[in-house]
C-alpha cells in the first residue's frame, strides 16, 4: 500500500503532463477525497504544489491572491481555480 505522500507525489508527477482543466480534474478526482469543487488536492501542506507542477506543464497564472488561492490557464486555453486544495473549473474571478 502506498503512503499518503507517495500518492501525492504520483499526483504531482501526473500534473506535470496536464494540458487541460479536464486533465487536472481527472487526476485529482481519482483520490476520492471530498471536495467543495470538482476535485481536491490533499497535499497542500507538503513541499511541492499544484501550481509548481502545472507551471512545469506549461500553465500560467491568470491571477493569484495568495499561495492557496489562485487561477491558472492551461496550454489548451482552459483553466482552473485553486482554493485551499479545492479545484474549480474556470479561471475567472
């Protein structure tokens, strides 16, 4: 059985290849974690971040309020908003 942090590392590695909001939601919803949004990232207390993984995949910030509340645009033009681990489709304020 994988440890919690091994599973988080797997998600972050997968996110480095995410080219759309659909990819992010699929990758992060596979964990089955409860979420107010369409998916949830449970590893926000770790050393690595969703934003860092998505930047490696070619994503860019559309806005950032603080490190746990921001929106990013994907290479395909879709976007996500991240708020304290919850992932929402769309990058508008």
